[in-house]
């Protein structure tokens, strides 16, 4: 049997149901890929913007650092301006010796990064300053162990995993006036450059690889001045009286009497709350050496006065 020309002509009026389903599925897959890809691309762009701003902010902090006293600014330098959709703040645990900067995307606060000068410095990291891992605990038992007219020696308890410690003493509790600082590896240190007779507020914190921990409770103490203008008067052959200028911040004075100038053989110790002692009885014949130092309300002694001496015949 032979087909005619008309029999060979087949007319199709549309797609089959299967073909339509396949086309719809392909379009849906392409749309899903596009949406997911756009979302990922947008998140990457947002993250790049935040990290870029953080890097520039850290550069500004470094440029504003006072290398004379290792001091970072407490606020973002005026030379840095964040992008319109980015907010950057200086963390509360930042100090003159280190900083941590928090950054968020204002339109999407879940996009947050931080950058700091301690752990992996200069590299933006996802998270916040408050939640970064490994911060050490707070040192306890901060105490003054000694002082001079311009220094205060401190000691405190050991903190596990601490690589070092940072301390501050200032003449105000906001730590803005007459600030002296230390950075040491052990649990003792001496704050220098202080003013004699001034009440200071001191604090200490531990530092680990991830950054500094919280500061300890504040301890107040005074760097006492030296005893000056000592006047020694010989009232009898073996009796003397002493007077001197009062020392700011002193609550009492200690007088030492020795038979050698190095005070290795101290014969007597006198304590008085006034800036004089009317009668000190010496021993037998020989030369006696006398020195005086001030004591503060926290039990810290200042430097000794210039040594005076007297001879008993």
C-alpha cells in the first residue's frame, strides 16, 4: 500500500503534557539557581564591604597610635569614615595598649565581623569582640607592695593561660589623668612616672592570645613623697630631737637609728604620726645614723630621707 502526499502531512497543534512539565521544571531549576546565586553573591558583597571598612579602620587606629607611650586612641580616628551601610564601634575592653573593633551591616545586623590588635591582628573575623574565644579571667588580690616618690609596685594572683598582664594607675577613676601603665609577663610590676603625694587608682588585667580580659577591681594607693628638710638637734650628750617637713599623703613616719651608714645594724625604730620627735635616746659612745620615711594609709612607705648622723662621746 502506498501513502499519498496528503497522508504524509502531519499537523501538530501544541506541546504534550510531558513536554510542558519538563519545560516548567527546567525553568524552576534555573530560577532557583539564580535566586540562590544572587543571595550568595549579595552576602559576599556585604561581607566584603564590612571587612574592607574594618581593615581601613584598623589602619587608621594604627596610624593614630602614639608610639611614645604605646597608646591607641579610645575612639575611631577622624581620618576614618565608615561606608553608609556599615557601623563600626570601639569595644569597651579596648585600651591604650590594644583595641578590638566591632562592625555590622546596618541593613542586615546578622552580618558582623571584628578586628583586633592582639589575636590575628589586622584580619577581620566573623563574630563580635564580646564573643571572641579565649579571653582570660580577671586577676585577683591586687595589692601595693612598695613605692617611691614616683613609682608604685604591684602584685596580683596568677591567671591560667595568661601570656602577660597589663596594669594602669591614674589619679582619677576614669583613667584619663596622670595615667601610668605597665605590661609584664609575671605577677608583679612597677608603675613609674607617678607624682609623689598623689592618690592613684590602680587596676590590672590578664592578656592571652585572643586578647585582654576584664580589668580587676580598682585599688587606691598613694605614691608618698620623700621626707625633706630633716633637722637634728642634740639636746644632751646622748639625746636628740628631730623635725622635718610634712609629707603629703603620709599618715605616719618611721625613724631608724643605726650604728652603721648602711643601716645593717639598726639599734632602734620609732614611729610617730607627727612630723617631729622630741626625744630619741641613743646608746653609748660612737656615731649614730638616722633616717626617716613616710607611710601612707595603705601601708606603703616612701623613700628614706637623707641620712643624718651624730656622735656620742
